[in-house]
């Protein structure tokens, strides 16, 4: 999701459906390719301990902003937001030229530990509903209005939850078979029915 940029709600739901199918396919295919490879519990534990962060994802928020030089400009931008889209107002009024010109104020996804945005952005967005913008907030000598597009909650897979995935991650490089989806269909005895 983080690599997709801004998506409409419909497109986001479509992508989630596609990704879910792709993940299932990949997971079952990896399972079939690795099920006969022996991996000890100690290997799995050691791998999990060493690479635990690849099974952990921080709480993140997807943001855009409008940055202006003073409170009066911020109030004017807020008034314009009653009539026009956030993106359009950002392009017209934001003094952050890079985000205003290229993406209508779009910043991307950020977590609490991100050093690329002011801390107050994440703190403010955490208390906002998705699809809403903030009141002006002071950031140094400037004022910002942030738009909270989406919230992705943290995912922290413990050892038991990650066990099968870790086992496959260790075993997969040891497979000598060509990766081919037909193995999955053959082993599961899948019959395809085609309709004109």
C-alpha cells in the first residue's frame, strides 16, 4: 500500500482484493515447494530473532499538507478548502513548492519515528478521521494544514504467528524445483471450467 501513492477508496479496495489473491497464491505455492524440506525449530527461532523487523510494520499515516507563511494565510486556505479540493488549494497556496507542484501537497506515509516530517504532523493525524483536514498548526515560523488520507495500523507478528512464513523463507532457497503454478493446481487436483 505504501508504494502506491494516492488511491481512491474504490481503487484501494480493488488493490486489496488483488493483493489478497496474489498473497494466497504465493503462500500456497511456497508451502507446496517447501513442505518436504526439513527446517529445525532452532533455525526458525534464530532467523526470526535476526530478521524480526521484516515481520513488523509501524503504525503509519498517509498525509498531504499545505504550508503557509502565517496564520492569516492559513485561515484563508481553510476558507478556500470549503470550496475547493485539498490538492487544488495546496497547489495554489502552499509555499512547499516541491509537494505543491508535483502532488498537490502529497507527502506520503509516515510513522511516529519518521524524521522527515515535523512530529506534530503525526501527532495531529493520529487523532483525525481519514479523509479530513486539520485546523492550522504552527510549525516553527510557518503554519500547516494537514490532510489525513489513510491510516495503516501497526502489524507485529510474534514468533508463533510468523512461524510458517519464517520456515518458508528459510526453506525456499533450498528448493531445486522450477516455480510453476501448475504444481499447485495438480497437487490440489484443481479442475478448470471455462465458459464462453
